[in-house]
């Protein structure tokens, strides 16, 4: 019978755990011995025992001595004080605990203790307010002069208990733990072996040992993640797709001839890279990223046309109904004149329309369909799906992307994002994809003039809106809340429309778009804005992504401090899409340092990639680009900003290893393959090993 490893051995069977403590440990994500040993300290305390006569008032110190007296006081209701008199070579001191009555049962007169806490010198006495203690008569987990780990904890778990559990687990399991990192890799980067690293990260003898162990686990975490992504990319390139595209791009050429502009050099390069991927014998897996308004949709349309022109089917998947309907309208306007049928699968289709659409996709009569996540439902079948284009990728999890891919037999996949992603994040979020970047804006576009203003300047802003509307242009006014039921007292969109229509924008045609409208109502408002029936659109952030009205030249964002940099940049990207000069006003009275940082960044640059780097600095990688929804595991010890050099090295090593052993079949990689399967195997369709 195979012995269970520490990766699978339940922590509840460890001495001192039991059912109650197991429930508490589960709240920290600790279910196995490995989980316990990978619950790394968040900090360390240097505990060098000081002589009593050198301690000063208010100092945090560690003292030790022999217990000579224990007293419990109850000076008032609900306050119990345990005072333990301790003798040490320099005299006496009192160790003090508040409302911890169990202490008198644990500590006995005559035993030796080590206590850590804050010194108080008063009335000729020395007191130490205890925050941690150890009994010293036994063989103890903490050496006498030591660096002590401090763990992230929950509820009734204590630092002492956690240290004792980790110490027990290390003593019991370390002789049996085998390292899965290849020896050559460990030697190359001077990384300690796993058993040594685990002991040193929990109980380092020196600060240098703790740093060395942390370096090992940071590299390990990034390397395993990059290895999974490299394997996924390798698995894709080993598949052979059954479809081939015609060399004759007649439809593409006809479409290009209808455009009122020529492709920019970046668009042309991106199209060449996509074409080369489509011609390859394995499925394309490419990310097309570009700043707002850079013309990604045109490039993706070329790819869809190539599929249709080859007698195959294409899908364009968007994250929201509004964006899906906009893509549908844009594609219909361009492609119906070329004789191409475009379908829209959305949640508000009538039963009969939906049935006809599904039948047309299954028979191949409809070659091109646009939709939301409704496209991944089981009932949606295709005759010959060859190309999947996914817009705004970070809104979809890895599993959703995989589900759509399975609808075709190895279809080509093109992912588009208008949220510029810093390189470190791109390597992690999209490490399994090739990347094309559209760097410049189409010719004739002018940078949007951006200003940060206090609310007292709003009359000037509304004056500019009136001027622009008189010229025949349109404007957006964005406010972050929907109606008065919101607890935070900010202007609600509903109130704002009434206020503007009675006041500074009286006589102009105003509309309202917010998240609580039904899909059909939202589309009706957007259509009225697109056609110019609405001159000023008051909206919440539902307008954030992909909405394209080239005639809009003013974007006013109220309470701008309530939005992140990425959101502000997306909102600003709704204007400046035509040839006229556009303006963005960030209205805020906030004086916080973070708000000032964001607003200054927005007024200093219109480059989304620069802003993305600043956003990453500001928010950290955990929140950036919705990584929690991306299907990627959260990092336990590595930090993408701090450890970007380690990330680059980890990626290089992962790519090199997969090149040498594409399926990790070599005997020396058996443990590594098992570790990957245990960490990622069943999650989000990551890989098919193990």
C-alpha cells in the first residue's frame, strides 16, 4: 500500500489538534500537514533575553526566571488580573496577564518561564505586560535566544499553539519529505532543499537563514505557476487542428477597401502575427492587447472574416449584453453589405428567435455569432467552429475560456483586452498565450485633454458641455451610485438627471443609463445616444468598457476618487474616438494621498500601459485586473511587484524545462509532475498531467 505523503495527510490526526482546532485551522485553509507547513510566518521577532536591570520603561523585551508566587486579582467586574512574581539574577519582576484566568492552571510555583512583552516601571516595581510566554522545564519549540515566527491567525488560535503544531509536524514529517525541484535548478540558484527550507522558514537560527528559505519558496511558487502555463502552451501546440484557412483572403481585402482609413503599423503587425498563427497546424492561443481606442476590433474582424471566407464559423464573446450588442451592430453594419449573416445570442431573445439562431449555428447557415457567456451553454452547438474571439479577457475565468474552446475541435483562440497589463502581470495572467500589442492610436485621433477639478468648478465644466453640444457633439456625465437607497451619501444618477435638466443643462436632451435597467432598456438608451437623440448621457460605470460613440467629446467623472486608475482610464477612453478634440474632467474634493496620486497620474499621461504600472504599484497584484476571478491561484509568498526579477527567471527555467521534457515524463521530473498535479491538476482545466 502506498504511504500517504504530507501533501495529503489530514492535519486533524496531528497530536494536539482534535476536531475543534481542526475547524479553526480550516478557516486558515489548513487541511493537511503540507498546508500547515506552507502556512508561512508573516514576520519574525528577535527574542534575546535581557538582564532585568538593563530594561527601560515602555521597552518590548524578553525575560526569564523562576516563578515564586502566583496571585489573581479581580479589581472590578469583568476584569481579572493574573500576577506572577518571577525571580531572575537581577531581582524580581511581575509578569501580568489580563482576563486569561487559565494561566494560573498552566504555570506552577517553582517552574521556569520565558515571557515577552512591554516593560512598565512604576511605584518601585517592574511589571511586564505579557503578549507571549514559554514554559522552560520541557524540551521547548523555541530556543532560549531565538528568532520567533509570527503567523497570520484566526479566532482562538494562538501563536504558541501554531508554533507547537508546526514544530511537531516538522519533527514527524521532515525525514520523509522529498524535494520536487530538480537538483540542477536548486544548485543554479543556491536554493536550500525542501526539508531544510521548511525548518528554516519557521525556525531560523539567523536572519540570513530566514531570507534564504523565503527566497526558495518565492522562486518555487513562481516557477510552478510558470511551469503550468508553459505546459498548457505546449499542450496546445501539440494538438493538430482539423481546419485549414483558404490562402485567398478575398473577403478580408473587400472589407479593408471599405474602411475610411488604412491600418496603423501596429495593427498591420498584429494582423500578420494572427495570420501566421491561423496558418499553423496547431491552434492559435494569442492575446491582442492595446490601449482604449487603438483599433483591436478591426484586427479581430479580419480574423473572423478569414474564417467565414474559408467556409468555417467564428464567435465573438463579450462580457456584457451592452458590449455584445454593440459588437453585433458594428459587425452587422460592416459585414451584411458583404453578404455575411451575423447572429446575436443574448439573454433577451424571444424563444422562436433563439431556436432559429441555434438551428442556424448547428447547420452552419449562420457563420458568425456574437454573444455573452450564454455562448458557453450546453445547448449551443456549431457545425464548424474554427475561431473564438474573446473580448475583455480578464472578466472570464480560465474554465469559461476552456469551455468555449471545447465547442469547436481545437479552434483558434484570440483574446482581446483593452485593460493594458504590466509585463509582470501579463506573464502571470496570460503566460499560456502569445502576445500582440497595438501600440499607437489610429491616425487623426488627438489625445484627450484631462483636468482634475474641485466640485466648485462644475459650472465651468457644464458651460463647456453646452459649447460642445451646440457644435453638434455629445457628452457623458458619470456618477458612481445609482439611487438614494445606497448608504453612502453621494449624488445619485437619478437625482442628477433631474438637477441638470432643471439647471445648467436645461433645454438639452438628457438620458440615463444605470446597472438596474433591463438589457433591452439599456440597449434602447445606448441606441438613442449613438444616433444623437440623447445629447448628454448621465451614467454609472456600465458604460466603462467598449462603448463606441465617436461623436462624444466630453467625459465628466464625478467623485472621481471613488474609481481605480484602470476604471478612470477606461471611462476616459469613451471619448476621443473621433477627429474632434475631446476633454475629460475628473471632479473630486478628496484630499487623500491615494486620490491625489491617481488624479495626477491621469492628468500627466494618456498612456494606458504607464497607468497600468502605476495602478499595480498602488493596489498591488492581488486586486489588479481581477486576478481573483481569473482562475489563477492566489500567491502565498511571492509578490509580482517586489519579485519581478524572480518571475522572469522562473519563466525562463520553466520554458527551458518544458522544451527539454514536454510532458514531464523523465524519471527525474516524476516528483515535479506529481506536485503540479496536486497543486493545479483538478483546478480550472489547468493541465492534463498526472
